[in-house]
C-alpha cells in the first residue's frame, strides 16, 4: 500500500514538473519577441535564424515537445544576448 502511495505521489510530482516547464515556453517566446521588437541590430541572416528558432520553439511547444521547444528558444535567446 505504501509503495502505491509513493508511486502515485512520484507520478503526480513529475506531471507537475512537466506542466511547469511547458508553461515556461510562452514566457521564453515573449522575451524573444520583446528583444526583436527593439531592433537589436542583427544581420538579416541572423535575424532570420532567430525568427526560425522562435517559430520552431513554438511549434514544438504546441506539439507537446517542451524539451525541444526550450532548446530552440534557448539558442535564439543566446544569439540575442538574453
């Protein structure tokens, strides 16, 4: 019985952690959008790359692939210096 309770608690904790990360993707996208709105002086190619990474991050987020989303968004933020 205790094993069942512990297992249930662990599953609930993991689900909550996944949901917390999933909800961070939109905040990362907002930060990227805000920085792009300031016209950060990037080359056209670099700007296109950042926009593609941001779009990829959003697509992964919508598909439920939050680790991949966060990876793409982190790369975009790194290029932007945020």
